[in-house]
C-alpha cells in the first residue's frame, strides 16, 4: 500500500498503550530487514532516515527504496526524516516524497525552538507530511546532568507549534550507555497527562526493557531504534567475513544472512513495542 503518515498509526497506538518501532535505515539491507520484521509480526512500522543522509544523495535514493518496499507490502509504512536540523531538511523531505519529518530544534532556546518548529510544521503540513519535534535535548551520550523536559513546557510547546508527535527527554540518551541510565517514568506519566499527542522515545537502544514498557504505557507511541539495529549489521558482517575465509562470494549472497539477522533482532523490538511478547 502507499506510504502513510504518523497520524494514521500513532494516535491509535497511543490509545491502545502500545508503540510503533521506528528503525533508522541507510541501505537496502536495513530497510528490507525492518520491513521483514514488521511483516513477520503484522505490525505497522516507521522507516526513518537520519539528517546526515540529507547531506548528499543518500536520503533521496533510500527514500525511493523505502517507497517501493511499502508499495509492495500490505502494511502501513511511514517514511520519516529523523532529527532534521534545518527548515531546508524538512523541505527536502517534502521534495523526496517522505510522509513525515522531524524538526529538531531542541538545542535552541525554547522560544526559538517554538518559532522554528511552527514554521517547519506549516511546511510539512502543506506538503501532506506529519511533523515530530523535540523539547528538552536528548543527548548523544549519557551525562551526569541530563536535561529533562517539564510537563508544563511540553504542553506549551505542543499547543504553540501544532506538531503531530513530540519527543521529550525523560533520561534516555542516544547510543550505548556507559552506566545504567535513570529513566524518569514518573515524569513520563506527568507529561502524558498534559500532552495529548503521541510521545516519542529517542535513545530506545540499550535502555532497560521494563522502563521502555513503562514509558509506552504512559503514551510513548513511537520507539526509535538505531544503534542496536546497526550493531547487529556490523557484528554479522564480521561473522560472515570469517565464514567466507578466502573464498569469493557475490555481495547479494553475502548480505542475505546479515539482513536476516537484522530482521530477527528488529522483530524482538516490534513484539516488545506492540506488547505481543507478554
Ligand atoms: Zn533521536
């Protein structure tokens, strides 16, 4: 079926206290693996492209690949820009046929984040895309002093910007943790009481599973997974290289078990997010 937007899948997921996985995809193998996992579990899925890939032609052709995979699937699939840094990135997402975009102004002062996110939301909506934004910066590596979102700021931000989904900081960080993170699920609950739109959990990799489940129960309906998913790729490539030894193997055949390993990993996250594994 044709690609869908966040609004076709996330409000219902939030109402049903489940989440939809958003996998970062960069190539044929990662895109195919994420979709294979969603199909195996019969769940909707978000395939997202990080803003760095908008710096050359990768976002355009990965987007075209995702669109083709979705057209040949019966599942609802969203094609989403992850961590768009500029209004220009949002315009490129519209041009490339994405159905959703994130504008991340979380490093800006609040008033400036609100102003720029409003503009991004207007451009996205005019192009038929949904928009995600972020308040309270979610860092790249966990530090002692994690900036957290407040319920009041989150509610003000959602009202003022007209966004469709909101990433809030509750203690998660991007990448692998150096020590166990403190995930503030009490804060997640208080934010969800004030903000009606679906919330987004960034830094879903390596976060304790019980905390992720608690966040999902509090209205986090989009669960971002990048680091762990990519790590499966890297580790499986090493394994396949060792298996190959000195013998030649065509790259498509070499990559098949890599794709399968990524799909198997992704399926565990899809089941957890959907609550079908308990
Ligand atoms: Zn993120």
